[in-house]
C-alpha cells in the first residue's frame, strides 16, 4: 500500500558524502529534511528523518504501526569504473522519488492481532498522509512532477 511521486526540483542539493549514511548513490537528505519540516506543520509533530540503506525515511508515527514517507534520488547515469552515480552539476537532471508507506511489523504483536480482528485502521491514516504529502508537493512552486524512471 503506497503512493509514489517523481519530481524534479533545484530546491534540493546533494551534499558531499551524504550517502555515507545510506548506501553509495542513495541521496535525498535535503529533500527529507524539507519534508520533515513541512509534515510537522501538517500535524505530524513527531516527524523525524532517518537514514536507511535505500535512501531517507521521514518517520511520521510509531504507535500501533509505522507511518512514513520515503525519499531518494534517481540519477541519470552510473560510472562503470566504480559503480557510483555521476552527480550532475547543479542537480537539474535528478529525479527525486517520494512515496508513502504504512506498515505493521511482525513484532508488533498486539497491532497484528488488532489488525486481524479488523480493529486497527491503517488505511485512513495512510490516505491522510498521502493527501498531506501530495498537497505539500503541489503547493511548492519549485517542484515539477515528472514520469518515474
């Protein structure tokens, strides 16, 4: 259950060595920081940015489930010498990928039991997060939606 957006924007830059916190070629820290600030204004007061091996996660809620926004970059080419992405100057060619997720990890035993009984509604909170994220992205004039690659 996830919604995906691909955007282009010069608002977000790749910082030197930022992929040391993730994996080589996995960028999006500035995008994640920006989303974290924006989501806090939408009522996700506990939002925090977390480095993951695949990119960056804005964790919005950790109670009976994990509600989060993932973000990262899709770069135009890979250098065959060292298998690291070639970072374009000024970053105009970067496609940023943003997606929402809700999950109940297997070790959330009570939550899984409630979900089994139909007493844990994750769809409503997921749909709200997706609406809020879409609104944040649409309202930013420096963001252009594009096709996923």
